[in-house]
C-alpha cells in the first residue's frame, strides 16, 4: 500500500494505491494524522480510485479519520469509490455518515 498526501486550502487529499488491510492500516493512519494535525487542516478527502482491496482495518481507518475531522469542525469525503469497495462501505454503515462523490470536482465548494 502506498499513499500520496496533498493539501489544498484546509483540506488534506489522500490518494490510496494498493491494498488497505491490517498490514498497512496503522502506518497509513500515522501518516495521515501527522500531516492533518501538523498543518492544522480541517477536512479530509480520501481518493479510493486505486484501492484494490480493503478489510475491516480499512473501515477502522476511515472511521478514525471521520472522528478527527468531526471533532475539528470539518468533513470527510470519499471519492472515486469502486463498486466493490462501495459494497463494503455500504455494509459497514459508513455511507450513512460520510459523503461519497465521483471525483474531487464534484465536492461542494464550502468544504
């Protein structure tokens, strides 16, 4: 699993590439949180376009980032979600609290 982290305004954009499982989730969490808190960002966009697989550790990672942004007055968005990953997210209930969009340009301006 590799990620790339970019910022725009007060938003952290995380691009996933590979498999998000128990082997990689903790290290990915640390990387995301480090940048998010050091740069005092507000919202997070998780780009799942190149995410090939996700297990329950990935669900936990997403829930933890949701908690962080919620407590900080921000929002968490998911973009470019494959149908396979969307099915996992739907079953977990995450999509009841996290907005999902086709791409970065589809997210409302006021994030």
